[in-house]
C-alpha cells in the first residue's frame, strides 16, 4: 500500500494537472455545437494523457477533479455529468495503460512507437468515447448525443486529442533534457517560425496557395527536428487551423461547428500521425524506420492506408469535385504529395537519397516512373467517374485491383489457386457487388463512370506491379520521389493540354485547398507510401487486398457525415468484405512460399 501513497511532489503535479486539464476543458466548451454539449475541439484529452504518461497513471484522480470542475461550462449539468466525466477519465487512463502494455516509447523515436502509440490511444478512445455518448443518451439530453455527427465527433475528437496533442506534449516533455547543438537549435527555431508564419497566412489570412509552402515547411521541421519537430509542426497546424473551425472561413466546409470540426479532426489526425512518422524517421535512433517492415507492422499500416483512402474517397473527394475541375484537383493533389516527399527526403538526409537514386539502374527508374503515372491515372479516372456514377459504386469498382491481380497471377501461372483462396475472393466480390446501389451494373448500357472506375482499378494494379518490380532494387525514398515527380508531370501535361490550370478561383478557396491537401495525404500519399514499403515483404496481391477496405470505410464515413444511409444489403456487403479479407489473409499466410506478381 505504501506504493500507492502520493509524495509532496505528486500532490503538486496533481494540482497542476487538474487546473490545466479543467481550464482547457472549460475553454473547449466554446467549440460545442448548439445544444449538443459535445466539444468540437477536445484538446484536454491529450493534455491528460500526456500528464499520466510523463508523471504516472497514479495521478488519474486529478483528471476527475478537473473534469468535474469544467462540467458547468458545457451547460449540461445533471444526472449525466458524473457518468460522462467518468467515461472521459477512463478513456485517458486506459489509453495510457494500453500504450504501456504495447511497449510504445512515448518519445516517439521509432516508426513502431508511433503506430503503437496511435493504437494504444484508440484502445482507450474508441470504447470509452462511445461510452460517453451512451451516458449522455441514457442520463442526459437524448437529442444531444443521438445524431451520427455528434457520435462521430465525440469519438474522433478524443482520438485526435490523444494521438496529436498527447503525443506532441509527451514527446516534447520527455526530450527537454536532450539539448540540441547550437546550429541545429537555430535551424529548428527558423523552421518553427516559418511554419507558424505560413500557418497564419494560410488559415488566418485565407491564402490557399500558402498551404503548399506550409506543408513543405512542416515536413522539413519534422524531418530535421525529429520527434520534437513533429510535435511542434502538429501543434502549430492544430492551433492555427482551430480558429477556422469556429469562424467557418478555413478549409473545413460545413454549415455548423460540428460538421466543420469533423473535417478538422480528421485532417489534423492524419497530418499529425504523418508528422510523427516523419519525425521518427528523422530521429536518427537505431531501427527508427526499418527498410523491410515486420509482417504485423506492414499489415497494421496497410489497414490504416485502406481506412484513410475510404474516408478520402467517400467524403472529401465528392465535395471538392463540385468546386473545381478534375484536372486541377489531380495536379494540386500530386503537387502536395510531391512537396511532402521532398520535405521528408530533405529533412532526413537528401545526400543519401540522391546517392541511392544515382546508383539505381535506369530500368528500375523507368518502373518507378510507370508506377507514378499509374497512380496519376488511378486518381484522374476515379475523379472522372464521379460525374456519372454514385460515389459508393465508384469506390467499389475502383477497389477491384486485388481481384485483377489475383486473376493475372493465376493466368501467368505464378499462383496456384486453392479452394479456400477462391472462396475468399468470391466472398469479397459478392460483398462488393451488393454494396453497389441502384443496380448500376444491371443496366443494358452501363455509364462511362463504370468503365472509368474499373480503369482506376487497372491503374492501381499497374502501380502495384511496378512497385513490386522496382522495390528490391531501390529504397523507398527514391521510389516515391521518382513516382510522384512523374505523377505531377503527367497531371501538369494534362492540364496544359486541356488549357485548365489552378488559378485564383482554386487558390482563393480554402475549402478546395484543404480538401485537396487531405486527398493528397490520406487518399494518395499514405496508401502509396505504405504500399511502397510493404510490397517487398508481402507481394503485390496481398498489398492490393487492403484496397477492399476502402468501400466499407467509405460508406461508414458518408454515414457519419450525413451523406448516406446504410441499408441492410450494404451492411451485409460490408460484413462479407471484411470476413473475406480476413480469411484471404489467412490463406495467403499458409501459401507464403508461393511467388506472387
């Protein structure tokens, strides 16, 4: 029992934690949607998680005190107050416990630590965020927590607070004792100021074109500054962009604070994890980013890539297609992705990557160029398909790359089809088919959108085959640089051929620029990075299998944003896709020694 007793230092830390947590929680109440009682920007969760990770889980009572003190600010005092505060505290405590169980180093100096930290955060945030909503429904105002928007916002803001804010504060606090060399400190300060100024120009002054420079500066800050640089980049983005949520003037579309907050939380979460990954790569610690991942890490990253792709295709892409030309969107998307890649490579050692590129055979560079052009083709054809095809059908049809690759492998004799494998493919195909609405494939004259979506799948297949062929001979960085340089060149050539280039209308719309940034990072760069990294270990067919995660996630995301209604057939299709994917991965594991395309 002696170990449970607090020292005087513990008591002082608990007081500080309670005051800061409660004060920031009260400020977060200013971001609530009218009548919901749910904060659109819930930063205190990250502060509480960082406090427990740095000072010890034993200080959890401070969070309960701070949460109860801040409850009146939300205007929902009553029977729901204590259960909701308890659910919030449990989310933080369980997240801190899970991060420890997963052996994630909170200093975030390795890519595995970044992924484990995010997973541990989700272990606490997802179930207990849902519990908080249930408490609000059961003991409070039933209407306050009954809409999909409110439920999604509660859970998503909790995850974002834990991963982005908690990860940033923890990484900074645990590295304060490690002094930087004078030259590195000056560079760090300069990049921080540049990032902050560009964020102010982008989000406060509304200059959409500055967003490109902002992403480059933030990527350089994360790469050169390591985990501390990633933390600062994340917090700067989160802080400056938060004002746009309240004012409605930034790249987060929607008529309500809640709708804008959903987009904000999603974008900040994706960018925050991305900056943390860049910071881990630039940390210089042993094993920061192994060239060949473990199977479990590769599968985990592929799941994340499939989920981010689904959100991008279902919600963000259809909205920005209404506001800008397809060729403009494609060019900006590829430019953003290329800028991030350049920032990462420059931040983590440009000379080494340049030397690796020079030492690569011309044939391998050609394969990387083909991969990039195929990525450009996949995105452009998908955007074009949305003009005449419902978004769900377009997402489903553009996710058939694994089936195409499997059939190609069988035809070429590179894969011996087993009964379990063929059964899994049948389950996935049936699941995808029943998710397509309006019987679009049953008509006598399928629209051009159907063929364009199928062309998008074919382009994805070509990209994965090219990556599988060039990756054993070239490291990930040069592959991505050549691929996205080629994709950007292809998009620019198409724009010039059609006489349409991004201009004042596009750059003047922060909603377009914000959507394109998310599309570039979540819908293009992350899936490409993960595929490039994992394809050597798992093969093109297995990597492509995670494309089928996009349609179920697309439907769920559209439901959360109030853009779709899930019927029984779509729910059954989602279940079949997930079951087929799990069974297919088990079948692939049993046949691990069989060559794949």
